[in-house]
C-alpha cells in the first residue's frame, strides 16, 4: 500500500506545478503587495480539508490523535521556517516541485533541507530538537480546549474561507494579455491554460483528503507531510535502512516526478543555474527550512495546512508564526529591488519575477 503514496505524490506535484501553488507566494504577497489571491486559495484548502477530515473521523475511516503542544518549539521553529521560505524562494513543498522544474537553486535548498531535517531528527542535532520540543502545554485541539463540537470550529473556518473567496471573486482584476492557444481540448486545459488558484486549491484539497485513508492503510498514521519524509529519504541515503522508505517518502518522490512531468509537458522545464548570491541564499534557506520544520513538528503542509484542518493548536500556532516569519524576511532580508517591483502574479518560488497570467 505504500506505493499509493507515489500515485498521490504524482497528482499533487502535477497540480502544484500547473497551479503555481506555493505557500511562500501566498504569505509573501500579503506582506509585499497586499494581494491575497494565493492566501485565499491556501485557506480554502484548509477549510475543504477540515470538512473532509471531519467526515473521515466521524465515520471511523481514520482516527487522529494529538500529543501535548510543544509551544516553544512550534513558535520558534515556525518563525525560522517562515524566514527561510523567503531565502530559499519556496516552502518545503514548493522546493520539491520547483526542483522538478529544473531550478538548480531549489536543488541546493532541497538537499540541505532534507539533510538538516535528518540531522535534527536522527543525527547529532536530535538532542537539541528533542530538548526544545519537551517544553509543552497540556492542550491538543481547539474543540477539546473549548469543550465544543469540532463541527462548530469547522463551520467558523469554512465561513472565514467563504468570505475570502467571495472577496476574491468579486474584486475587479486587470485583464492580462495571453498568447493564442496552440493546443485544444484536454491538452490545452492541462498543459497550456493557466489554472486559477481557487481551482488548484480544490484539486489539492481532494488530494489532501484522499491521502488520509491511503496513508493510514499503509500503517502511517498521518495525512500529507513533507519534512519527516524528506528526512527519512536523506537518512536512507546514508544508512540504507529500508524501514525509512514509507508512504511519505514515496509521496515526496511523486511530487518531484509529477512536477517534472507537468513542466516537461507544458514546455516549462529547463535547467536554470542561479548566480552566486542566490545560491548562497538558497543554501541558508534550505538549512533553515530543515531546522525550523523539525522544531515546529512540520512545515507549511504538515502544520499550516494539515494540522490546521485537524483543528490542532499546533497547526494554527505554526500558521501564525510562519506568516510573521515571512513578513520579517520580506521587510529585512528580501532585496530592495524585489520589494519595490510592481506586483503581478509571479511564478511561484521563482528566483526572478516572471509574469504568469491567471484565468479560470
């Protein structure tokens, strides 16, 4: 059953690449240009997934448990992760899918992200990781703390997402010129026409929901996740321990392959070598991603998208501090030229701004 992780990853990577979906863009656009298109899409994924997880849990298909909240590690780790996302020009998932497009800077960030995460989880930095994560509060989920039905919390999340979607769809947007199509039918829709972020959000929501029963069936009691699988893959390369190759590892490999296939089919795959400054930023960002996500217990997928949908305090605390971290990086670490460029929807995670028309 672990091989189903590869199938889920292929679809996930394909959708990420074609939809230009990365949490770095979602958070950075709010701070940099006050645009909330991708932020709205991201919150939509949380809301739809929360409904799906609620149904799966209520019907007994899955049963999710939570440990006490390691509040200090989650706060500090997520802050570091948010800053590192901007330096690496992509979150954990964005780094995987951009690597599949041929972006060498993402290769650098990805290798150091997986290596530093493995060092934190299984290597010489494990005591540092476990020490900070041992500082906990006796809380798990929002409904359990407030002694209310989980469906009340889910309703609030859905209402918030609905409001953002309404604002997004009713706000006039300037039309962007596009080239005449060269393909027709399904090929045009899949490989040429720009995906609207909200359409991409619905596809990713479906992938996230389906991931639960498939992952649980393989013995892995979790939904989508990137950091631990990346660390497991790095550990396997060093130790050769076959136990490290689980559903999650197949998932991240599928993301890479799915993204590469989508980029190749759409004519967007090409090897892009960064300049020295960008390469250094990618390296520093990659290390920060691994350290931050290990302390936080997850990245923007495992925490800010999955744990939030599970109504866990950890996910929402990570969401907030990651968002703040991105804001700090945009304000103090992003090159001045990048901060002052007039905003267009940009290639997600790209290391130089590239206009991408977005239409439904």
